[in-house]
C-alpha cells in the first residue's frame, strides 16, 4: 500500500463507500510477501514514498522476474538496477511495459509514470566515462517522480563547460554531481550554489584512483560546505536522497 492508496481508502471510508472492517483488514494485511528466496517489503512505499527497488546482481533471472511480478501486482511500478542482459531479456518477455535504460543498466516497469513534482534535480557528470552512474541516478530520480536536468561532460579540466550551465544548475533544488579521477567537480559546484550537493565518486580512473577510492576521499575532504557523499558508483543512493530532499522542498513551495 502506498501513501496515496492509504489516503484514498480513508477518504472512501469517510464517504461511507467502505466499512470500518474493510479498512482495518487493509491496514492489518501482512506487509511482507514471502517468496521463499525473498521477503518483499510491501509497505515500503507507505513508509518511504517509493516501493522496494530491486538490485539485480546476485539474483537469478528467474528469481528477479518473480520478485518484479510480485511487486508489480501490488504497486504497478518496479525499478530494477544493475540488470544483466539475461535478466533484461526475461523481464521484457514477461512485462510488455518493461523499458531497458541501457546506459543506466536499469529496467523500469510502470502501468503509468508518476506525475512529476515541482522542482528539479540536476544530474552532472564530469566525463563521458561517468555516464552509466549518472544515468542510474537520473533514471532513479525520474522513477521517483522528479523532473531531471542532465548536464554531461563538465569536468574541471574544462571549467568553462560547467559555467555555461550555471543558470540551470542554480535553479535546481538538489544537485547530484558524479565524478571519477580526482573527484574535484562536486567541490567546485558546491562553491557556486546555495543548494545541497550530493557527490557520487565513480570507479573511473587510472591506477592510483584505486577504483574510485581517490575520488571518494577527495569528496569526503571537500572544502566546500554542503557536500554529502555516497558510496562509489552509487547513483541510485544519490538519487534516492535527492528525491527525498526535493519532495520536502516541493511540499513547502
């Protein structure tokens, strides 16, 4: 059950369309679907505003399809991240509405997309190599009901590229900045705006980048205030946090 569904049910009760017992049964229903190999949290949308999201790695294609089917039956929308080619193939066979976002490595399945809330989340990537993580963030943010502005290849090696988008960046409610190599871009962006900046280090870089650890440490040590850092390559986590922030800002506007 989502928050919107709970509100509609209570409104129907107030209007006399459903009985008290029907309302109680709806809220007393077990918030878990037990598939044996997975226990799905069907009340996550009610608590957090978004249904449980499925992480593809470690699951067989058959397991993933069963999980997606159970979630879709209850929420009419599913997001799968880091999907493999075989997982994508079976999901598209099962769900005619399945959309594979190849660069993001995500699959979305929606009866209808959520209406977009006011306010924009800007997703910036330092280089083209950072695009898979940036797109994972963008697709996740859109799935959660946000408008997204994508700004790509604006790393610090050519700072003028970033400054050309400054108006768009400053209008955003939240800014996700994705960068590998030395990870300097989030600090630069945070020094130019009065908005929260969520930094995403990527594993892009040569030997001494240590698979993104160099960028992670640089972002954690940012001199610019207001920079929050998520895990290496975690575009999904950045988008989830950005969506929660944007929902609060949009609610107050």
